C-alpha cells in the first residue's frame, strides 16, 4: 500500500502494525547481555555516587545541583527498568525481571503492578477513550460535570506545573500503590510490593545507622537527622523524578497534532503511529540519562526494540511513513504551548480544545529532525 515513491500516505495506511514491523531491520532487535548489563551497572554507579554526594553535604548550594542530578539518575534507572519490563533489555526473562525490580526501586515502583498498567493497558489500548489511563483527557462534557474542586485539580494537573502532580496522583498512587490488583496478578504484585517495602526499609535503616555512627549523635537527634537523610537522599530525588517522567509521558501523548480515539474508531496502527511522536533531544547528552525514551514511535510499534536501537528503527519508520510519523525537535516553548492549548478533547471531532471551548490549531511537524 504505497505510492510510486515507496512511501505510504495517510489515506492508505492499514489497521494493523504488521506492515510497519516488517520494515524494521532485524538488527534493531539485537540485545546482547553485556550491553544491557553495562548500562545497568553504569547507571547504578551514577545513582550511588549521587547518594554518597548527598550524604556528604548539607550545604544548600551543593544540594540543589546534586538533587537535579540525582533526579536524573533515578529517571535513568527507571527507563532501564521500563526496557526490562518490556523484555527488550535482555533475552532471558528472569534477568529482565530482576533488573526491572532493582532499577525501579529508587522510583518506588512496584514492578509487576507497573507492567500490568503500562504493558497491558497503556500499550494495549494506547490513546483509546476510557481505556488508556496515561494522561487520559476529559471531554468538554465530562469536565463540565466535575465538581469545583475536581475542576481546580484538573487545571493544576494540566498546567505547565502539573506534570509531576498528575503522575504521582493519577499514575503512581492510584494505578500502582492503592489499586486493587486482579486475582490473576495478585501474587506477583504482592511479591514485588514486599520487595519494594523491604528496599525502602533497608534504605531508611542505612540512613539511621549513618546518622548514628558517622554524625556523633544520640537519642532523638539521631532519629531527626536520619529523617532528614531520608528526605534529602530518597524523597526529593523521587519528587524530581516524578516531574521528569510526568513531563516526558505528557509529551509522548499530548500535543495538538496527536489524536486520541473513541473505541469504535480506534485501530492499533492509528494508536501507535498517530498517538505519539519522535522527539529529537537537544542537547543530545541528555540521552545519557533519558536513554532515547523520546524516540517513542518505534517503541510503541514494537516494544521489543532495546532503547539503544530506537533511533535506527525510527529512521526506517519515518522514511516509510513520512506523512504520518511526526519527527520533531523537542523545545520548551512547544511544551508550554501544548499545556496552554490541550486541556480537553473532543472525541467526535478528534481535536483538542481549551477550557474556553477554542479548538487547538496544529502546524505541520512531520518533517524529519
């Protein structure tokens, strides 16, 4: 289904992803164990270096940049856990699962619960009305029926400041920590919940012992300083991670040019090809921490592709579907524009709308890079 140039137009594209997957070279799926383990040990070393640096100082002038780097380190480990959860990082399932549990500890994620929500629901029903819970938009009618407090919460969460709050409340808390697990998943989720609780308890005990033996304190002073260490080393980097991952996920699926669909008009092809974008990160060194997570179209086409091969796969997909795939540089002004225009969604017209009822206009951004 292509024109004379060998590319596919928007009017011709199929309902299934098989044709897209078929154009991805086999080399994009190679995931040697040594390469995955290199990234795991590298990012763990960076994370523990940040922990050591934060333990070494209480000077706010040093803490602020260290918190930023620690938040990025937590994010980097989470992205590795994300790849492991998709079984893309290693060929062996057991290795993926244990790496996933360990690398998601600093972000306080229950590995199996995350797999259920992310792999089964988000990837299974990407940008489908009432099914995909990740940054799911309200219709104008749904918003009108909210209480005043709910509307206030929505305005905060969908503002440029709200990404971290949305992720913490709507995704992390409601969809992983506080939700009732289906019977089929209950054993695995409870196992990973205990793993997370044990990891957090071990960390808190370590900080108490650090205060006890290295700070020459006693009694309540030891407990108070250990509590500060938990805040300084665990909580603040975790909060910054929530803002980073919240903004990243928002950018993945919310944009004037990205469509969400009612169930009757939804297809896998439209969901994975029109429901996200390829963002080219600048400066490129940020991919040291982000692990190419912004190259999101090929990941949604086939989550088995390891992160370090996403750019190669993206080039093949973009070259074959240039009128469909949106491939753009990531810019702060575009994020701010999106948070201003994309508040609600008209599922009948498949267009974004703001609180005043004005439809968002989209500019063509399908050009490469």
